[in-house]
C-alpha cells in the first residue's frame, strides 16, 4: 500500500474538515511544507479546545442582585427615599453593595484558580516538515501534518497510521479500558466501528505505551474525538447543584411568607384606623427590612468560601463556589474504575506454578514495595521471574525520589516482580546477554528473547496461556521437568480468569544453533495473574460512604469479570451481584426509560459502558430521586460529569476535558479525598442551615413583635433604620462568624438529607418558631410595660432595640448546634463567633454614645442597671432553647430505641 493510496482512503474519515487537507499533491514522505502548514493554521485554527468564556467582574457583580430577597430590598430602598427616609434607604443600599462585593470577589477568585490550573498543561509534538524532523507546540499541529510517535508520547490529534512497529496505545481516557490497545497501520477497519476497534487510528490525548509509528493528522481541536465530546459537554447544563435548588425554594417560600405577613398587618392597621398612611408605609418597609434575611448572601458566600479552603487542605479544588456544598448533598456516587478506584498500573497479584503452587504477591503499581509470599528460594519460581524480566522491552528505574517506568505496562509488571524477588535487573541483563529480541505482535500473542549466559543460549517467551501451551511439551515442577499436564494448567487458567485477572504464561528452552526460529518443545514455567489493583485507601472510603448512607456504583469500560472482581474487593457488591453491560442498557433503553430504570436501580457494577451510556445511567439515578456525583479522569467520563449534579475530576491523570467539565478536582486522584470532601460539604450545609435559622428566627421575632403591637394598638416598636441596624450590625457580624463553625463529628455517620427535603424542614421550623416566639413575645411585653409606665416612645424603642441585640447575642451562641447543648461545645472551637458576639454588643453600645449615628438611629445611652435587667430578660431565651434541644435529643433517642 502506497502513501498516496492510503491518503485517498482516509479522506472520507476526516471529521468535519475539508478532505483536501490530504491532497497527495501537497505532501509526500517529506511532510507538509512550512508555508502550507502556516496556511492551514490560519484556516483551521490552533489545535486546542476553546476556552470557556469567563465572565468579568462587572457581570459577576450584576449577577449578585438576581434574587427575590434583593428585589424586595431594592423596592424598600426606593420607597424610603421617596418618603424622605434617606438614612433607611442609604443603609439598605450599603447592605446590598457589601453583599455583592463579597460574592463577586469570592466567585472571581474561584474562577481564576480554574484558569491557572488549566494553563499548567502544555505539550509538544514531533512532525516532519520540509523533509526535516521538528519539535513544535501541540497547538501548531494542522490537518495533513506527518507526525512521528514513539513510546511515552501523547497523541496530539486524531491520526491515521501510515506505518507502525509494535505499537500499543493507552486509550483509557477515551474508552475506560485499562489495558493498552495494539495498533496496526495495515489493518482495514469499517468507518462506523467503535473507537476501541479502530486499530489503524490513534486519537488525541491517548498515550503511546510501546513502539513507534508515523501517521497523518486527520482532525484537530474540536473536530477530534475529544473535541466532539467537549462540544457535547459545553451545552447548557440541565442539572443544578443541590444548594441552588434548596435556596431557590427557600427564597420563594420566604418571599411569599413576607408578602402574606405584611399584607395581613397592613389590613389590620387599616381596620384599626389609628395609623396614618405614612406610618403604615414606614411600618411596611420596617417589616420588609426586618423579615428579609439580607445578611444571608454574605454569610452564604463566606460559608462556601470557608468550605473551599477546608476542602483544599483535603486535596479538593473547587472550580465553582456553589459546588462546595454539592458534594455534601450527594446521595449517590458514580465512580470510574481506572485511575480512580484503581491505581491504573498493572500489577502481578499471583504466581501459579505448573505443580499448582501459588504465590501471593503484595504491593501495587510500579513501586517494588511489597513481596512474594512463600518460599521464594524455589528455583523454578526464580526461573519464571528471569524469563519475565528478559523477554522484556521495558525499563524501570529510581529517579527524582520515585520509581519511573518506560514501556508496556505488562513488561513493567514483570520487572517489578523480579525486584520483589530481590533480583537486580541490571546484573541479570549483564549475566545473560541478549542475542535477539522477538517483539510482541498482536497476531502472534507472544514475545520472547534469546539470551546467552556464558555457556548456553536460552529462549524465553511469554504470552497468552493458549499460545504458550501450544508451544510446550514439558513443564517445570519441584520434581524437575516432566511431561506437561495441559488439562491441569487449563483449569488453573480458567479459575484465575473467572476472578477477573489478566493471565500471562511463560516458557523457556535451550537454544541449539538456529532452533530459536521454532517456538516448540518448550518447557512451561507457570502463569502470573495480573490486575490493575485497587487503591489501598479506597475500601475504607467506600465503607465510610456506606456508613453515611451514600451509595456507590462503578461504571467502567473494562471487562465485566474484571470490574466485578474489583467491586467485590472494594466491598461494593456481593459475589452473586449482577453486572450490567452496555449491550444490556442499549436493549433496555429501546423499551423506554421505565425499563432502563428497572435494570439500573439495583446494580452497583456497570461494565463495557460507552460514554453516552454513562450519561444514561446517571440520568436514571437522578430520575430515581438521587443527587448524583460522578468521578472520572477521562474524556469518556466528561458527558456523565456534565449530566450529574456534581462532577469530580482527577487532578493528576485527568484530561483537560474532564477538568473543564468538573465542578471539583481531586488533586491526589484519591477516592478517600472525595469522602473528606463530602464531610466538609455536609459541614458547610449544616452551617448554612444554622445561619438561616439565626436570621429567619430573628426576622420572625420582629414580625411577631410588630404583630402583637398592632393587635394592642401600639406605635411601631422599632423604626425601619433601627431594624436595618439590628440586622446589619447586631446579627450581621454574628451570622457570618457562625459560618466558621467546625464540624460536630457526626457528619459522616448521619444519613444524607433526602433530595426532596427543603431547608424549611421540621427541625429548623421548630427552632424558628420557638426562638422567634420567645424573643418577639418577651420584647413585646417589655415594650408594652415600658409604654404603660409612661416612658416616651423613643426611649421604649431604644430599650427594645437593645433587648433585641442581646437576644441576638444569645441566639447566635445557641445556634452553634441544632441539637447539642452549648455546654458540650468548646467555647474556642469557633473563635470568630466568640469575638463577634461581644463586638456586636460593643458596637451597639458605641453607637449610643456616637453623635450622628445615635441621631440617625434615634437611640441614646442606657444605665448599667437597665442593661443588666435587659440581659436577665434575654437569658430566658437560653433556658428555652436548651430545654428544646434536650427534648429533641430525648425524642430522637426514644425513636431509635423503638
């Protein structure tokens, strides 16, 4: 086959690009001319995926105002200015601006961190242009370029092979298949064949693990297979983070409640007839200001930012601030296998000798840490390790403080095995000089080496058990070389295969003259069972997920037996659990979503799954009412990550597409870090609930105070600017400090909250009603008695405001936990709150003595005796809340006992 005829054959395979890029008149074996390459670079653009548009400061700032809470406050500010209540209007504008600034800074900071992470990845490629081999930036690759590929290279674009020598490619980032795929330039493949079967092509982002090749670029940038998936995942996202769903529902609930409460009070005031129109409007503004938790946006942003920093300490980078809480809300994790639950480094787990002796091998990956368990002095075990190390084209060395390898992962695994036996690879290769190498080729299914030990020449070979058995007439045992028992060895092979292992057999014989040309009459040395081992921390992490009520499923492109073996080892499923394959999902989808849900619902292991099927699995679990998180490192994981409520990418091995799609990035590729992130996410949500309970209870207490005052026909107990001061200063400092609350310790032992559970659920409503009723009721009684005692309205309001500030101080301390007594919590576990409480009180006292501020707020100093009296009244709130928590704990304990 000539180069030109090959070009003609692949014109139709160009993905979305002009077939003339492969015009044979342009190019021969000398590659493109530099001039032609520059022309095509202008025509097709840089070979990179487009950067997602990043909003600037202005747009982010404007987005902070898109909330029903904000709308109501803006209306309140406008009305205040119209009525001449300029201080009230000004204070509202200040609150809105501060909230927007804090939100903008935090969101922009997270956005820039993601940009910095993406810019860390660079690459080069080797091309021939103008008959000269050149190294250029990957972004300068153009369709039609003639590129050179060799072991260790990252394929820069989609290419069709022209020539190949023992070429093997790791395509796990596209297919999820952990083993390298053998490629052949001379193979003929149908155009509609799946990626995993296109053995005459290589795809952008895959890694050359073995061999070398020449190839023509047929697609770059978004026209590659990676690009097609990238275009898919950049579509508008359908799913939303759980917190956004809950906050939106909470927002509308509060807005509706505010409207109804204000409408009711307005009607009551009109019916009473004792209030002027201006007084009614001012009281309405005051109620809106008091009930709206205007401090929530700032506190919410701070809580998420704190969670982001805490997660960073646990190797979790947050790309989108809202995703901090999302991980804590997830009820189901769909995890990729290769590189996430496993180390993505093939490891020999067992050595099985022909006489049925089995040696277990410990350790994982390319590090020789570990050992071969048993009597390793046996000569035929050593002979097997020698054969595996010499019939080998890979290299293993220690450099830069870590073990590094080069070559096929199967070959590397044999070098690691020899190291675990205590062999020196360098000395072994010096003692047995290699005379000839028999490279691995897929059609032969074996590789070999002829070595001379100084006296005799030996032929060592390794390959599939079927191939090795066909070559052997003898087998090595502790009794010496005996006639081979093929039935026994086949039984051993089948037993290991059922456990999901990849099996490699080894053999040897002495070479006489040119007899190495005939691989026959060999002596069988044994077999090794290889597997991509699980991460040692993954089992404990999955156990913690299960204890926390989070379900975990594995979705992989690997073989079902391999996937199930890993799942059993991780405790994800039992021996008799079903495994669902891509074909089964395809058949179920043909019957409709209900059939697909019935198939998917009970399953925890999915194998031979294509990228779009991962999406379908995630969509099914979401239809079943789960908040779903998807983890992965490959391009094939990106669509499912986009579909899920939360996408989690691996930072070390993760592809650009996976990282760009994800909401979070795990920097150490450790599943256990995800679990730590879940814990911190739950802490964040719990703190958000505490802040909301604090703010809404304070707002409810003000509403209750106003309601009782209207019923009694009393003047407005506080003016609008006082209410705003109460929310901005007295509570504003404390609610933000409450967001710093550390974990209580039971976050991962509690079941996840149901996806349908709103923020306003039973416990938080109880807290709001009990606390708000006590604060508002006691404040009304004090206000009523003060007026009855003949105090001026301004003085009664001044004392009522101080009482509400003291209520806020005590309420903030009690809000540290929804169920635990304040006496059981360390006072200094949250030093920010311990400082915020006295500061809030001191700020209010200082305002009383500060001219200008005291005039605007219409307040004046009070005596120490009055302050102590108000503190004693406020202390009743502490007693009531402690009793309520005790009753809640007692009820929960009784429920668990039954």
